[in-house]
């Protein structure tokens, strides 16, 4: 009976070492993929970084456009057209002789059919 007890302990040790090794491998493997610093978190962070860089480029383009408009209003490089545009916008003033030119194309009116001859 004693030999079967020792045999059982020996077999249990032979099984437990690979079992704990596989469990440790599975634990670290799972956290390498799904953990706070795993591959999935890295992919999410990379996506957010690309999105932030895209937003930065959009905002930078808007800022450059605004800086250009402001530079046209500086005293050393004052653009009379820009000054007039801003003054009219701020004061709500429109001269009766002004002509409005739409920037979008207006569809041409349909041609009328000639009246039938009698």
C-alpha cells in the first residue's frame, strides 16, 4: 500500500508541473493580449492617436486660415477689401449701390416657348 501511495504522489507531481506551467503560460498570454498594456490596448491607443493627429491637422489648417485673415488686417499689410468686408459685417452697413454677386451658380430660367403664329 505504501508503494501505491508513493507512486500516486510521484504521478501527481509529474502531472502538476506541466499543469501549472500551462496555467502560467495561459495567464501571461491572456494578459499580453487583453491586459491594460496588451495588444488590444495598444491598437486602441494607436487608433486614438491617429484620430487626434487628424483632428490636429484640421485645426491647424483652420488656424492657418485665420492667421492669414488676421495678417491682412495688420496695419503694415492692410488689405482695403478685407477692411471694408469686416467693417460692413460688424456695422451691418450696405450701400444701396452695391451689387451682390452670388458665389454659387444660380440655375438659368427655363426658356419660354415662342408663341404660335396665326
